[in-house]
C-alpha cells in the first residue's frame, strides 16, 4: 500500500515536472525576437533603381510598405527618436538635430555631453519599455540609446563611432543573439549612417548612391545569412527601415535670411537648413514676420501657426518663429560657405515625396509576401511592442496603420 502510494506520487510528480519543463521550453521557443536595422537616409525609391535581391527577399518572405513617412522635421535625430518612442518630435523633445532648450541649453548631434544627457529625452524608448518589463535589449548605435531615459538604457549599447565597419556591427548583433538565454537580448536595434552621408555628398540621383545601395543590400544579405544560422532563426523578426529620404539641393537655390532680417534682431537662432528657429527681440515679432512673409520660397510661421499636419509647435525648444525652406530651396544665416548647398539634403515638409523612406519586415509575426499601405515612423513603437508582447506607453503611432501586416 505504502509503496503503491509512493509510486503514485512519484508518477504525479514526474508528470507535473514534464508539464512545467514543456511549458517552459515552449515559452522559450515561441518568444519572438525583434532585430531592427536603420540605414540612414534611404529614400523610398532607391531600391527600385538597382538590383536589391536581399531587400526583395524580405519583401517576398514578409512585408514591404509603400513607404514610411518621417516625422517633421525629416532629420536624423528627431526621426530615430520618433521610431524609438512612437512620439512626434514635438512630444519627445528632440525637435531637431541641433536646438536650444530653455532649461538645459544647447543640444547638438556632434556634442557627446548633450547626446548623453538623459534630461533632453522625453517619452519612453521601446528599449526602456522592454527593460522595465524584464526584457533584455541591445543597441549598436541608436539616437537616445547612449543616455539613460527614465534612468534606463539598453543592457548592451555603444557610444556612436561612425568609423566602426558595418560588418563589425552585424557581427556583434549576431554575437548578442547567441549569448546564453539569460543574457541574450530579445530586442536589438542598430544603425548604419549610410546612404545618408553619400546622399549629402553627391546627391540622391548620383551613380555613387546606386553603387552604395547595392553594397548595403549585400550587407543585408550577410545579416540574413547570419540570422539563418542561429537556432532561434524562426523566432526572429527582422525590420529594415530608415529615417527619411533625400533631395537634390543647389547653391543657386539658397536664401540668406539675414539679408532680410539681420541676425541681431533675434535673441536666439538655432536649427539648421532647411528649418530655422528664431526668437525675435522684444517688440520685433510682427515686423520680422511681415518682412519674411514677403520672401519667396520660404514659409514663415509663428510657432502656434505651424500647420497641424506637421505636429510641430508646442514644445518650448521650438523657436517663436519657424522658418522652413520650400521644396529644394535652402536657408541659412549669412552668405553660404563654399561647397555648401550642393549634393543632397533633407529636413523638409514630411509630405514631400523625396522625404519618404522604406519599411521592410519578415519573421514569424509578419504576413508573407504582403504589400502594405504607407506607415509612419512613429508606428514602429506600437508595432514592436505588439510583436514582443510588451505593454506599450501611450504614443502618437497608430496600431491601426500597421496591424494588417501581422499574421
Ligand atoms: P543628418 O544627416 O544631419 O540628419 O545626420 C546624420 C548623421 O548623424 C550621421 O552621419 C551620423 O554621423 C550622425 N549620427 C547618427 N547617430 C548618431 C549618434 N547616436 N550620435 C552622434 N551622431 C550620430
Ligand atoms: Zn538621417
Ligand atoms: Zn543626412
């Protein structure tokens, strides 16, 4: 009797152990990973101009959106941080690549002290959402990842250094994904500063861009091949996207704002082509505004009058006057320096087609061979949160715009 009871209990124990370990292992084999690569300044149409077999592969095995619309201004820092937080720049505070904050002073993309000062960054980057919910994350360069936001940073992160070869970045990402389970990141974001730099140098329609786009596509191939070698490949969702497009500029289309309103009429000027922020000295607002209204090929708005569709104008870091060049025109203070305003640039109205960028994705969460309507960069946050089963913060991005691409 005693022995039978003992055997019975042993059997129950063994069964429940089997159930738990099965549950645990099924948990681990169904948990989804997200690997997101941003290739800076990849205009929406670049891949249609040359052979890009690896991006085509992602589109066939997964999803390609018609385009991804950047947030205004269509610059690198505001947009990478919009991708991370799901918020428009007005709401996350990185309102330009360079700006002045009334409390914190100057923020400049080249200035480590400001880039690494968490006080500049509002909202909640997706890696903060993940880490605070117990999910390990890693970033090989991403705007905001070099500073503690809400006191949190990715478990693994790197200080930006554009000289690190792209292949080294891929190797590190693949290494992270092979770490033991308790150290392995489930969300990896990483960044290449091309084809943006080349686009600035030679313009978006140059043969150099075509060559580079093919090369970058081959690196996407290297990444995919590396991911396929991992045991967890069938759990990995790969997103390849970018922050904005590029348009051709010319020194012949340059407007010197100080030729109409001397810079000493303002107490504060910041930003950069094609978007200038300016605070007129007291009592000068209306006269400056009226003068600039007459200048062709620029828009000038009092901060509160910026068109609602740009979602821009409430943040204290935005100037009292917002001056935006039209289309492919450039603006600045003083005579343009030699060699300036040639090649390519970006930052214009995000309704402008040339500012639009790419979105590709494949993996267990995504439909196969699915063409999707245009999305916005702010939609990436809710999309990733949904895929990873994270409780999202409240954001500007819309799940409705992206959920149709999910299985
Ligand atoms: P822009 O084209 O002016 O909007 O900015 C693009 C440049 O931003 C790239 O060429 C990079 O050199 C720079 N950049 C990108 N990410 C970072 C970062 N995390 N820290 C510093 N600079 C960065
Ligand atoms: Zn950029
Ligand atoms: Zn750029």
